[in-house]
C-alpha cells in the first residue's frame, strides 16, 4: 500500500464542504424500501433508480464519493455506459460496500455480527480494478435490556479492523462504520455511553491491527435518544453530546468523520450536522461530514415511485438534500433553504 495515495483519497473525499452519498442498500433492503412505495422489486427497477441517482445534474458539486452495492457496481445506464464511468466523469469517487450483512450472533440473542471477511482480499482487489477507491463495512450495535454485550462489541470491532487493514493493503480507504442503532426507547445518555464504549473498543482494535488512522474515515452514528424515547433533546444538545463523545474517543490522527443518518428525518440530520459545525468546527481535529443514505435519498424515492415521468423532479429533490448537507458542513444550513 502507498499510505500517501490513501491519505490523498481521504482528503478528496472530505474536501471543502462535500460529503458522501451512500447508495449501497443491499437488494433485500432496497426491495423493502421499494415495497413500501409500491415500486416493483426487480433488478431493472433497482437499476433505473440507481441511474436516476448517478445522473442527477450537478451532483458532483456537493458529493465527493458514492458508496455502491455489488449489483450497482456492475450495472450500466440504459445507453450502456457503466455507472462507475458515469460517477467518475461527474468528478465523484466510486466506493463499494464490502460486508455481506449483519447476521444473528451465536450465543448473543438480539445481537448481530457483520460477516464478509472470507475471501475479502480477493474481492477487494477486484473492486479496486473496477475503479473503487474506498470501501465500507457496517457493524450494527443494538441497545436494549442488557445489551450490547462486551462479546458483541469486541467481535464487531475485530471484524471492522480486519476489514480496514485489508482495505489499506489493497489501496482502498476504509470507511469504518460502527452503528449504534436508534431503535428503542433508550435515552441520549445511554446512547452516549454505548457509543463511547463501542468507539473506544473499535479504536483499540484498529491500533492493534495496525490500521493507519490518517488513511481511514470513521462513519459513526450521532449521539441521539432512541426513536421511542419520550425525551427528545434539542438540536444543540445533540450536537454537544455527539462532539463531546467523539472528542473523548476518536484519535486526532483520524482522516475524517462522516456521519450516517440512521433513520433521522432529513431535516433533523441536516440541522444536527449544521449545529456541530457551527458550534465546534474551528476547534476540532477532524472534519465533520456526512455519508447519508436515507437522509439524502428518501424524498427522491418518494417522488420517483418507479415512474420515468418523475425522474427529473426526483433528481431535483436529491440535489436539494445534498446541497442542504453541504451547507450544514459549513454551518450555513437554515430553515429558509427548505422553502420552495
Ligand atoms: P443511513 O444514512 O440511511 O443510515 O445509511 C447510511 C449507511 O450507509 C448505512 O450503512
């Protein structure tokens, strides 16, 4: 590996005020979102939807990298141009999700372990040859009665670190995503405690497995109360809790941070990212960016509904969300941006 190439890629991905667009839903996840809207759950519908996204005019103004799923990585536009070429021509760096999903963890009821390490070196080489320059692996941590367990946190941290080390060997920037889920009625304080513990364990493992921190991106959850928690703190409190937690456990050397959205509404995700940058940007050792899927895509999918006639309006909605989050990176997002 050439560490400087990786560090250059990190800098391009987090340059200025741009961020990442996650469009790497697995087929089952993509189908589930289509089913809710009555969109056919077919390979052609998924292809058409991904074509809509990657051909969105001016997407490259706000998005530096997109994360693809294996199927999308091998698909083309209707005219035969590969999606990877379309993305690269738009000045966007292609990335790829390389885990094979979160599965029930043996001996750990209600907890998940992410799989995909077997044969990973070979797959990473193929993705690199196909044009990918960064990769993503998502670990899932559930908060509940007596969970997460130490066993689940440690097993996921080890897998994330093995993946990250392999990526760097091949020349791909690892995006390390340990997601503490928002499902449940846990408090902000509980989320903060769990996130702290998870990140601490992940960085211990990254260190043990000799991952170069400057050449990786952390993709964490924001520190938020569970979706069913009766007490939902104000935007500034979420921003404070998130930044405080990150400052305690994320080494200054880390190349950058790009949050997942995790099921927050689009506007809340933008408001919270904005508050963090507005209040803390000049005092942080790393940039705070976004790597959202739902919080960028959902309005576009709701408009598209699988219909060719809706493509242009859906693309405008996608571009709008990307631009709002770009403004949030600068701490310049405000409610007026949401008015038609
Ligand atoms: P959300 O922003 O929808 O949480 O997705 C981010 C992601 O990439 C999940 O792996």
